């Protein structure tokens, strides 16, 4: 009798030592930042080798979706189990004697794991009903199994969150670098002298934007101005626009293109770069100071405004947006005479589509009115006023799109 008591005490001490050792081993692995597969191996070893559980499946959440994290010794259709439909109703450890869901009958015990009041994991154990001694041992150790599962799942979730945080930090740094590179593609020194006054202002919606403007001095008496807007948002749109910017400058510096040829070449470049997923609206104008002639093509972009005195002209001649079609069905250019003291205003749709609190867009009429009201100002001052008016218009609402304005006064 005394020997049985001693043996029983020894077994209890041995079991407590095993539990303590298991928890210490897991804690050590967590503190030394071991990879997820290392934690998984410890969990599997404890359940299989120490507790004799050779059939189990662990469901856990990843990116707000329930997934099978670990499956051992189960060949049934575990994928037929829906955590939302079949397991969320279990809030306590439950012995499965019979279930209307046939795939649940593969298991004998459901162990839910909660963290901060929310279900975090479900451990389903099978192969116990045929062995009552094993079933009794598992039930006696149920609290330990539940605690062990909770520690493992929480640790893995924390590692995932930490890894995601690292990825987000890397992405943030990549975006900062991309933003700086993108800024370098915009012209730094826009001319402001007795014959020409050019200024631009750009507010990207995110770190990197999809709008673009440029000024290129071709020779002593010719220059080019342009503006563009890529469809879609995000890094892919910004990368397409950066490639577009580089292509324009390369073509202008190393080849002598007529505007029609340039548009055709750019259309093909956009198709090749975007695989047909995106397109770019684009306006480009070439001015000759000797002839005072301006030639332009508008590829589906918001009509730039040419303002001279009380007269306003929208520059609409052109073609569809670039990248929309393999071949442009029509391509129209227009040449116009530029009278002294003429202002040309290029802008993207973030200007005219900006809505106020009533949902009314800013529209072109307001833009024209402001340009005429502040016509004598320098272009930089005019741009600042235009953006201040946009701020007033939107009120507390955010800018919902990239917003760019380039103004050019030809004296």
C-alpha cells in the first residue's frame, strides 16, 4: 500500500517536472527568438512523445482567416470543417460522442483556446475513445494542453505580427526612397525671366504619386511643357509613371521627335510597361519663341487652359489616352499663335474633381474664374492661391487624388 502511494507521488512529481520542463523549453525558445517551425516541433513533440497524442489538428487564425496550422495522424477530410460554422460554438473543452458533422466524428475532444476574450485556436484530438486509459490521462492534463496550446499560438501570432511590422517598416523605407527618387525626376529650376515665367505645384495623395509634369528646354528658343496622370493608385502606378518620365526625357535628349511620332512611341512604351493593365492621360506642348507658335497634342487629359486677356481656350485636340489601344485610331495636333502675356494652365483631375462637404466638385469654371481674378500675379503666387482655394473648397475633407498644377506665362 505504501509502495503504491510512493509510486503515485513519484508519477505526479515526474508529470509536474515534465510540464515545467516543457513550459521552460518553450519559454526559452520564445525568448531566444527561435523560428516558428522550431516552436511547432516542440509542440508536436510534447503532444506525441510525452502525452501520447498521435492524432490531432490545430486550427489558428492568420490574417483574420481560420487555417489548418498543424495536422498530425489525420487522413480524413479536415478541410470540410468550417471553424465559423462548426467550432465557434464550443467555448469549453468538449468530448465529442456523436456529431451531425461527419468530419467532426474523426475526433474525440475539442479544446478551444481563447486570448483576451476572443477565440484564437481550436485543438481537435482523435484516437482516444478506443483507449480509456489514454482518454483519462488526456482529460487530467487538459488544462496543461490548453495552456501549452495558448502559449504556442500566441507566440506564433506575435512572431507573425513582428515579421509583418518589419515588412511594413521596410516598405515604408522603400516608399521614402522611391518618393525621393520621384522628386528628382521633376524639374528643379523652372524659368522665371522677362520672356517666360513657369511654376508648378504638386501634392501627391500618398508617399509616391501618379501625376507628372515637366519642362524641358530644347534649345535657345524652344521648350516643351507637359503633364500626365496614370490610371490607378499605388506603387505599380507610380513606377509606371516614373518609367514614363524617364522615357520622355530620353527621347527628347537623344532623338529628334515630332510630337506625333513622340506620342506613338510613348503609346507603345506604356503598353509594353503596363501589359495593358493601366493607361496614362497626357498633354504635351512645344513652343517656338521665334515664331510664337505653340503646337500641342492632348492624349485624353483634362483640357489645359490658354488664357489671354478675357479670352479662354481649352486645348482639346489630340487622341485617346496612352496605353488604351495598341494603335491610336486617330491623332490630331493643333498649332496656335501665342499673343503676348498669355497664360497656359496645365492641371490633373485631382484639381477639378475635388469635392466639398456637399459633394460638389471644384470643376473647371472655378479654376478659370480664379485664374482671371489673379491674372497679373507671378505664376508661383497664382499656384499658391489656387491651392489655397482648393483647401478652402475641401474643408476638413482629405485630398482624394494626386493634385498637380503647372502654369506658364509667355510674355
